[in-house]
C-alpha cells in the first residue's frame, strides 16, 4: 500500500459563503489531476477539508512516481504529411518539432492508419514517469486555477517585491507523502510539515509527523475540526440538543440550512450557547427580528411548538469555555441595538399610512422603458380588477390590495431589509384596519403558496399575485427583455411559474366546487397589454408570452410525468388549469391495449388531412348519404355513438372518460383503413371521406394530440 498524500494551504479568513465550494473544488481538482497523471487509482476517494483558514485534501495510496506509459497521438492526414512521392513534408517536420523530435528521431515512431476511409499519421510516444514532486506541482497549479474564487486579491510576499493573487493571502503550505515532505512551491510558499491550530485555543505551530496524522493532530493539539461536513454535523447536533432542552425548535429546515452552512464556514471548533433578549421586542413582527438575528448576527432564533418566535436564540461560538458568561452577555449586548433598530423602523413606519406613501413611488424607476413603480402599480391595479371580476372575487378589495401593494418600498423597514417587501406592507395594512383579505394579499404577493382558492379571501391574494406576474411578463416581453440562456435578470421564468401556480390552484378550487374557471390566459394577456401606454407593447407579445408560459409548464411537468403525455397535451395549449388532469388522463389512456393503434391511426389521419390541405382537397361538410363502403358506414356509426359520450365526459372535465370512449372505436378505425381508399377517384367521394376523417380527428384530439403517443 502506497502512502497517503496530504496537501494543506493555510490562509487568512476565507469568504464564508464560498468556503464549501472552494473546499470541494480544491480537493476534487487535485484528486482528478493526480489520477489523470497516474499517481492515484481512478477509484481513489479523497477526503476534503475546509475551515475558515485552510483548504486541504487527503488522498490515499499515492505513488511516489507515476508509471511510464505509451501514448499515440494523431498528427495529420497522410496526404498532408507526405507528398506524392511518399516523402515527408515540411508540415510533418514542423509538427514533430512541436513534440521535441526531429524527423530522424521519430521515423520508428510514426505509423499510418486508416480511419473512416481517411488515412492519418500517428506518433507513438513512450512517456516516462515523473516524480511526485513534479506531478503534484503541476496538479496544484491547475487546481488553484480552477477554484471558484468570488473575488481575487493581490498581495505582496514577504520579500517586499513579489505580488501574487489568490482569494486571500496564504501563509503556509503543507505537503506530506506519508512522513516525507513533498518539495513543492506555490504562492511564494515552500511546502513543509508545520500546520497551525485555532487562533485562540490551539497550539500555534503543530509539526505533523505524517499525512494520515494531520487531521487528528489538528483536532487534538490545534482545537480544529478540519472537515467541513463533520463540523457542520457537530453544530447541527448541538443546536438540536439545546433547542430540545428548551422545549423549542429552530424553525423550518429550509430556513435554517443556509445559515448552518454559513456558520460552519465561520468557526473551526464550534460550541453552541444560548442567549436571550427582552420579551418586549416580540411586539415587532417576528419576520423582522428573525431576519435581524439570522442575516446580521448569524444567530439561530428559537420558536415555540406552534412556530411563534421566542425571546431566546442560539449562538455558535468559535470557542469552548468552561464559563461562557462573557460570550453570551457580549452577544446579548450586540443584538439589543439591532432589535431596537427594527422596533424603531416599525414604529416610525406605522405613523405614515400606505396611501400617503403612494406619491413617492413616482420617483422610483421600475424600468426606463416601462416607467415608475407608481405607473406599474396603476397597471397591476387594473389587471387585478379584471381578474377579480372574472373569478368572482371581491373587486374592491382586489383593487385596494393592488393599489397599496408596493407602498412599503418607501418604508424604513424595507429600506433596511429589502427581503421584507410585501410582508411589511401587509403588517402596515392590518395596523391601519384595512380588510383582512387586503392585508393578507399584500403580504402574500411574493409568498403565495397552494392556498384554498375556494375562500374569497385567498382569491384576493391570487388576484394580486397573478396580476403582478402577468404585468411583469407582458411589459418585459413587450420591450424585448426576453430571457436568453441562463440569463434572466427580471426573473421572468419564476414569474411564469408563479402565474401557472395560480391557474393550478384555480383548477383545484374548480374541481372542489364543480364550477368553471372563467379566466383564460389569452384574454388575461390581451387585457394586460392594453394597460400599457399606446404602442409600447405590440400585439404579438401575447403569443410570445403564451409560448413562454406553456414551455415553462412543460419543462416543469416532464420532471415528474411522462414526457410524451405532457407533450401531447401541451401541443393543444389547453387552459392551464386543465393540463395536469389531461396529462394524467393521457397516461391512463396510454396503458389501454387500444391506445397504440389509435395513436398510430390518428397520426396517419393527420398526415392525410395535411396533404389534402396542401393540395386544397380538404374542407366541406360530411354527407352521410355519400358514404359508400360498409367500413366507412361502420366508422360513421361508431362516430355517432362515441361523439356524445366523448363530449359529455369532456364537458364534465372527465378527460380519462373521454379518452376511454375513444377505445371503443378502435375496430371501426382499423377496418376503415383496411377496406377504404380515402383518395378515391370520384372528387365528391374523396372529399366526403376526408370530411369523415376530419370529424374523427377532431374527436380524437379533444383532450390531447394523441398522435404524439405514436412512436
């Protein structure tokens, strides 16, 4: 078994939000480079380490020297390498020079092979192995170059003249292969075996005996838990134990996870302590206090069993002390002014009514082509009224919510914490005594979830939420700000998904109450376009936004549902709130034994009708008296039986029933194509058969384009 290799780069404090990715990149890249160079096996598993002041990796079983290997390089086509007489050309000689060879030296190493009918010239090379020091030097340079550094720093080395660049100034380099130092140099540092412990509680300089002893030496003597994941797990255990002992919780996992990662990147030997603040601060909306503690102080607020904020919080300290009194009291002193600021902002903001803040929105530019925030509010107000009228929601409340939705942008609290926009407006509206549905809609405008839209109060929230996103999509697409690639500065993809979520919820509400959804995307977009200044948003914008929304929905659905079924439904661009139900019905239909034959027949019908339209041979009504062959009469009879069944099921949104009814037509359809020539010589007969197929095609595609199920 070959010795392990340990490489550690000791630095000043690394950016905490980037530490995890820096550690993973450093270890992964170094491992991959050494495997590629032959120093480690492809199955080798490296252990990654990342603390606030170091990046390190431990790779097991690393060779002291890479094995020699043979390599064959393709040089050029033979007709370029040799002239008509078979003599080497200048082009071949020049290419060999790049490999450090003369023509005479390479004669025995050149071979000619034919690939895909083309003869090429190859160079056979015997590449000698290299010492680990040379290989590691190259690998480390490449690994550092690949680091996802947020911002590079330039700093001067101790010689007073040399400047190097890295994420933070580096002060020490450890490179050990077993118990031997690997003589490499990077960022002006020569490798050694001295690592450094915790800034306050560990041994400053620790001499590491061997690569495998580094992690334990840091833990035992340096008071450093080097593994990011191990440190994170230790913090998580301590937080859970403290919260449990207090009969409290940390809140939803998704809200805690980002802070847990950040705090893990701030400490090397974590210990959790409890602090508290005066209960009087709880009169401030808890979201303000939570954001203050998490974002500014990196504390973990504690909640009671029903999710209400308490006046206790947990501190993750970088020091383990027998008496943490000074740490706890110091943190409590620090947090009080922050909470006092939040209380001051809240109390001050309440003195100015939301309606009084509206004129200030005229001075806040939303977009230089789309005007101010006040102009945007006016558009959202009109769209919200339109949606409310269509959905039977309280129009006056929808209008009021839309009118006041952006007023909190001028408040002190949102100025300090932009993340609270909308939420604070809801609190201020409630303080003013506005209707409950209005305050809730303002609060929900960025947070709407799967609410029960059979409740008129929640409908007001849906009206504002949908109006906001439709206004954004219409305006941005209207002026040509369309997402491209991974660039979406106005979050239009998210806006589309938000609009889709409302239509989905409307569909659920309709299913629960058996009422029709009286709102379509087409009419909503047409109305929204008219709220903009004349000529600003062209009519073609409606189609562009519609295509964008359906494409987003399609991409979302294919992650969990059958792709062919999704595509078959989306191809018809049915009402958004019907799509999921239709897809599920198509999936069920696809499991029927009749489905493949009907899908293939539908595809055939489509092609026949398309060709007839191109030749201007389609069109006209079906005349039952002209039906001649028994098979076409049988198909017509089956059509008469199944049409009312399909339409009745479709009318009640029983899409599975509608598709199942089609299965009863399979025999008649098969018989028709076996026995009947559609393109009859008699023009009247041909036109009548095309009319029959056209009527059948419309019926078969009421729910989805089932031809897309045919392979």
